[in-house]
């Protein structure tokens, strides 16, 4: 059992810089560890949300847009993260009751491996328990843990007791020996155990605030897992298991996102992945930021004119506006592209009566089909952060971004009405 803390020192996460740029990807249970179910923010008045099956991956601990995205599984699936084949890259596994569907690449498609383990209502942790480089499962029942060292149906290879039944449990390689073990969290105190055995904690420390959401990862590539605190869409990363201020602070996604940590590109450093969480229209109809030809007085404003309940000029700092020549019937094409110049548009709010209708109408206008390959579309609809708050924006797909930069014109002020 973890020993009681011998110190009253509290480490409040201190931001040493302000990260204002926010990524466009948005979004399961509360935080439980490095490769366990997703981390949701502690939002007392959060809108009703539902999970999707779209995932946005970032290969650095910086603000900005996702490096790539995929669809996998069904929207209602529970998703786990781990290195299932020992290749040094974390990928996804879908859990349905006590069945697991493992994918060994970050791509859409069918599972590479399936198996069953435990009971449908078990809590499940993921880790490399035996140091062989492959992540497997451990079932938690109260304060008992049933560890399996392969991805097969069968009985546990090891059983032990640790902590109390109500503890929050984190998984990580806390001492760099290549084996994952447990840490118990109680408020903002952490009790780290460096082996899978019953007994007292090997190390104790405090970090952050009692109600913080927490992620676990090897953020600096030194082989040791440490903590990152999440507050809304800001992350405060600590590179040692000590009380103190964060070494890295950045913003990513939006408040309703579900967030996972993993090494997506095999460089030895864990970064974040966002699972898109959609707000229920009737509880939080997310506004839409239009730009380019959809703005007031431009050639396509008829698509939205008279349909919204409010309109405000806004700016998205993470993007910039490029234009390319279209065909004689359409003139120029505007493209929202990741960049630093800023994008100016109009944030439109739709009422409950026509919200879903207008989202579908704009999807059709921009040629966006949820689940379709990005290589077959011009735009993808993403939740982004603006100076007025989160909004949907139709962002150029990667191949269109490349074309715009190669053949288009950058508008430095991001304002199409001045073009």
C-alpha cells in the first residue's frame, strides 16, 4: 500500500509562458495513464458531448495543427493506446465489452489482431509489464491487478494488490528500466511503485492541483515517464517526478476534447493525440467561422445569408489565407492553411431550428464528407480556436494546402474582403 506523504509541500503548476495558438483538431474515461483511456478536462458545466471515431495526431509538444488524422472503429468505442507489436510506435486498439481489436498501424482499416480478456465491466490498464517492448493489458478490480503478458485470451500471468479500491491509478516506466508499473494518485499527491508487487511506494511527490486532469508520457525521450497536467486546452509538462513548475507549456485542441498520449512516429518521445468529441447541437451548437467567398458581400454569401442569428468578425491566429485561381464560373478559391499570419472571417451562430440543416448545407457546399479520405476532398471541417472562442472552420486538406502554397497567393492580413 502507498505510504502516507511525509511532506506538506504542494507543487502548483506554473506557466512560464503563455501559449495562445490553438490547434484545429478537437477529440472514455477520466485520466488513468500513459496508454489508458482518454483524458477529459474537468469542466463543471461542460456541454453534452459524444465521441466520434476521428483521431488527430501531433508529433511535437507545441501548439498548432495536427500532423495527420485517421478514422478507426465506431464512434461509441472505448479506445486504448499501446505499442502492440514492439516496433516502437504506439497505435490504437478498440475495446468492446471484453473484446479487443488491435491495429498495428495508424491507418483506417480492419484490426490486425483480436482477442478477449477479463470481464465486460473490468477497468483495464495498458503497459509493458515484462520489459519485452510490447504493451499488453492488466485488469483492475478494486485494488487487485491481473496482469497479462501477451495479447491472448487466457488467465493472468501475475496478480498483485496495490493502493486502495478508490484510488486513481497511472501507468508508466517511472525509473527507466523498460518496465511499466503503477502510481497511485490521491488529489495532487502521487505514490510511485517501481515493481508490480504489493507494498509501500518507492517514491512520493506532489504536482499540480487536486482537480487537474493528468497525462503520463516520456516527453523528453530520456526513457522515464513523467506527468503533464491538463487544464482546459493547456498542457503543463514536467520532465521529472518532483514537485515544481512545468518545463513546457502549450495549448492544443479545445476544451471538450478527449486526449491521449503516445509515441506516434517512433522517435522515443510521447506527444498528444486528440479524439474528436462533438457537442450535441441542442446543448452547444458550435458556431461556424466562414471566410473568403462566403463572407458578407462576397459571391457565395447567398449560401448563409439570412440563416444565422448572429454574425461577428473574428480572427483565427493559427491559420493564414491563400487564394488560387478557380475556373471562369467561380473566380478565385480561398484556402485556410496552417500558418502564422492569421485568418479573418465571420463567426456565424445558428439557432436550434436550423443548426443541423446549416451544417449539412455547408458540408455539401465545401464538399466535406465525414469519414472520406482527405485525398478526395478539398476541405475538412475542424473545430478551431478563434479570438471569440471555438468554431468550425473549413480547412484546406493537406494536398490542397500544398497546391495553394505552390501556386497561390498569400494574403498577409488574412482578410479576403481586402483582396
